[in-house]
C-alpha cells in the first residue's frame, strides 16, 4: 500500500514538471518557454515587420496571427512557415532552443514529438516565436526576404 502511494506521488510529481503543450508559457518550464520566445532586441524591428506582412500579427499581441493560414499554400502561423517544408525541421529547432535555455532533454523530446504531428498554425504562439528566433539566429532570415522594407531591418 505504501509503495503504491509513493509510486503514485512520484508519477504525479513528474507530470507536474511537464510542459503544458496547449499553453506552454504557463506552468512548468514557462520561464524557459518565455525566454525562448522573446525576440532579441536586435531582431525586434525585423520580426515586427515580418509579422505585420505575413499574418497581420504584432509582437505586442503575442497570440495575434498564430492561427493564420495562407489559402494559396501551406504557409501558416504568425510567421507563415510553409508547413509542408518546415514542420519537422522547425520542431527540432524549437526543441534545441528550449533545451539550450533549460528545458530537460526528456521534455524536449516530448515537445518535439507533439510539434511534428501538429500543423504549425495550431502550435501555441510562444513556440512559433521560438521557432522564428532559432531560424533567424541560424541565419535563416533570408526565408522572409521579399525585397521590401523588412529586408532593410536585418541586423548587420
């Protein structure tokens, strides 16, 4: 009986330390998620411009544009990632960013598995933002190059 209670308590404690896949900026590891999603100051002007152009979203309204879908392609979410080309790779990048910022590797694997099977426009906005941050950090800002004024906002 005591062994069963201890096992149940350990299992509940482990569940309490899981990322909430629907609202990751709340609960366990929320500070890791928020830190990973926070657009660095040097990229804020570019991110704001891209958000406005791609989904009508805003950095000041963190969930704005999160469910946006392009009717003519698989582009979706705040930054209009092409779901057909980005979902699996972006899920890995988000996992790597969160683990680097303090998420336990086991939770990172669970999160990645969820993201890989979930269309990007259904990802919580903070995870979309974390993906954008990781892409631009790796030099992938070029994916949003459009010959418009956003290009001039890329940090040099």
